[in-house]
C-alpha cells in the first residue's frame, strides 16, 4: 500500500496561501490545511511547530515577493518610499494576508530584507545611529497599519461596498447641521475611506519622512 505523499515546505505554503484567500487567520487551522492537502496535521508539524509559525512564513513570502528584483535608487526618502510601495502592492494582491502580517509579523528572509533596506536608508539620511531604531519602529508601524487598513477595505464584496457607500452617503449628506455643523459644512467634500488610497498612503508616508528629516542635525 502506497504511503501518503510528502509535501515540501513550499507546497505547504502555497496551499496555505490559497486557503487564506477565502478565509482569515481566525478560521484558518492546520487541520483544515492538512485536509486540503489530503494528509494529516502531524505531517505538517514536521515543517512548522504551530499555526502561528506557519502564518508568519506565509506572510514572509509576500515580503520576499515585494523585494524580488529591488535595487536601491534615489535618496534615502525615495528608497523607503519605494520599499513601502512595493510591500503595499504585494499585499494588495493578497489582501487577506496583510492582516496576518500586521498581527503575527515575520522573522524570515523577506522581513530581514525589508528591515535591512529601511535601516540602511535611515543611516544614509544622516540620523545618529542611536535615533534610528525608534524612527524605524514608527515607520514600520505606520506602513503596516496603512496596508492592513487598505486590505480590510479591498476584501469586501461588491455588495458590501455598495451598502457601505449608501450608509456613507446617508451618514454624511444627511447629517443634521445643528447637531453636526462641521460635518454638514464639509459633507460634499468628505470622501469615503476607499477613495484615493495610494495617494493618501504616499502623502501620509511623506509627512512622516519629512518629520524624520526635520530631526536630522
């Protein structure tokens, strides 16, 4: 009788990423992944000690894809912006995994490549070494939060989007000017969260980088 097929680490990660396209970290389980592969959970635990380690590995592959072919160009701000946009685009293709990255982070090669380039760019800025770790931490929190926020919007169905837009119009355009005077005043100019996400991402990031630059002595 033939034994069960042995799956490689990369094949397991491929299957996990595919499963996560239609689910989230809460509903995902090693048991479900094993069932999708036609094997048992114990065979997967030879590759990953637990669910969290597996999810981190899946997220890290997104970072690896983001950094594939990257070459530093421009000044330090342009380098950080280029990396941030690459990561944003990579998670934009698999938005379900953005929340996983934000929650579980990653310690793999992809994560190290991103960290190395951002830290190198900050060193090139002229910041004293003792200030770089804190600046790096703030930048990464900002980037991860913006990407996770975008991912949450991009995973909703067209029906959910239309329902949300209708609620937005009612809440904003129908605001009582006596109770919500500022909202009523700006109602026709306030835009929903899903509008111009890339432009907002770049502008918020640029503001943070300008603050970093202002602190360089």
